[in-house]
């Protein structure tokens, strides 16, 4: 089971790296009242990091039963 998880993590990581490397063009991004030109690679990395943090916090809250 540990090997399967490691292989799945490697496959997902490789796919993420391929997606990020292929998307280097600048894109127009808007967030609330901010607007700007941002390289797609930066936007993808920020999105992945944000998703990771939300998932980590959710897992911690579920594990602790919502107790602080």
C-alpha cells in the first residue's frame, strides 16, 4: 500500500510539473479589486499552494473533530 501511494504521488507530481512548465505565457488575472498581468506559471503555483493549504487545514480539522 505504501508503494502504491508513493507511485500515485510521483505520477501526480510529474503531471503537475508538466502542466506548469508548459504554461509560461502571461495572463490577465483579477482578484477582488486587484488586476494584473501574471505569468501563468506563477498563477498555477499559487493555486496549487492554496489548494494544498486548504486541504491540509481541512484534514487537521477533521482529524481533531473540529476542536481548536
